[in-house]
C-alpha cells in the first residue's frame, strides 16, 4: 500500500519502504522515506485521495507513528 503512492503526484523524486528483517531487534517495523522536488509536491501528496486512504488504513493498524519532515 505504501509503495502504491510512489507516482501519485508529480514531484515525488524518491519513495522507499523499509521493513524490519525477521530476527532483528528493532524499534520500528516499517519506515517510509520519501523525497519531493519541492514543498508544493509534498503538499499535493498530503491531500491526494490515494494518500488519504492509506493514512486511514495505517492509522487503524499502527501502534505508534513518528515523522520527520525537513528541507535540504
């Protein structure tokens, strides 16, 4: 479901999903790393219907969430 968001709006430069390998002790089980061309692309992604549906799903199945947004 996360990878389905890879090309939903112009300006997504990179979208990667990492899942903890079995047998490794980890604080988190899934990580999403995404890079956007600019803030406008991120803003478009945030309100896209595919992303909004995914947010609803993830909210229902997650125990915790942490997010770091930053500009380079």
